[in-house]
């Protein structure tokens, strides 16, 4: 554990325990209790996550450890990881102000570079400017304690496409589903990708629920039967 000699030894020791236990609420309380040392406590936590990141090649695993259980911007309680793309990760979160579950998307690397943040912002602006029945609504944008940008979207629950196909095995629904998805994806991509933004959808983990197509065509897909698609992936 990284030590910070500028901190009171007792405060530093307690902060170290809370960080290693991932007790983020207690760490927040400690920062409020010792306001004059809050920046140093956060620097201690940042050093801890940097060390964890240096010790592994799995940045998304560190990101999950860093976020799950935390109350972000005093509003979004991060519950679990839903999935990831090449550069982004989506979590299920609870909006504690409104009492509703939401999808919470962040960049995969806990400490992203400027170019990654700029690309993420470009994606966010593209979503905000897009209006289509098949594009998930964006509710909020912001950044975490350590400057990690995020945006918040509709959360659509459902069964994975793989599970649906397994359940209807032998009835050959694959071609119909692919045709339906391709047709709707083309329409949504044209609506969601303004000039200068190229979107690509990952082919993994389509989820089924009920109603019409609803998606955000930037990566990983969640969907439903009469095809409710909700995409939570990447853009370039």
C-alpha cells in the first residue's frame, strides 16, 4: 500500500484500510471528516489504483473494482458490470435520486488519455443530437473523482440472443433475426451518426425484451422480442 507522509499517520492508516477493503462510503465519510486532508486521501486512493493497474493487463477488472459499490457524483450507485467493448465498459447503476436503474458507461481505462476522453465526448454529443425511436435516451453526463468521463443511458433488461437461439433451436430463426437486426441497425446508424462520426456495433450479447427496436448504435447491444435493441458500445 502506498503511504503518504503528508497525512496524519492515523488518518493515512484508516484511509489505506478503507481503500483496500473497497469501502467507498466509509472513505467518503473520512474525506468529509478530515476536509483539510481530503485531497491527500484521494491522492492516496489514486496511487493505489495506479499500482493495481500496473500489476495487471486487465484494465476493465481494475475499473470494476474501482467503481462497483461506489456512489458516483453523489447520485449513481454502481451495482455490476454489464459488458464491455474495445474501449468502453457499461455498468448497471441505481440513480438514487429518482430510484431507477440506469446504464452507466465509462471508458475502459481508469486513467484515460486526452484523445480517449475527446473521442468519448464526441460519442456523447452524437447521442445527444440524435433523435430516433430506436436510440436510447441519454440522461446525464459527467466525470468521476479521478476525471473518468461517463454518460448515463436507459437500462433495458432482457435475455441474451444466444439464450433465445438455444431455446428455439431447430426452428431456424437465425436468418430472420439477422435480417431484422441489419435493417434496423442501418436505419438507426443513419439517424445516430452525424457527419464525422462513424459507429460500429459489436456482435456480442444481444438481449431480448419486448416491443420495438430501441438502440444506441455504439457497440455492445441489449435488445428484446419484437426487437428492443439497446446498444452500449464504442465509436470511432
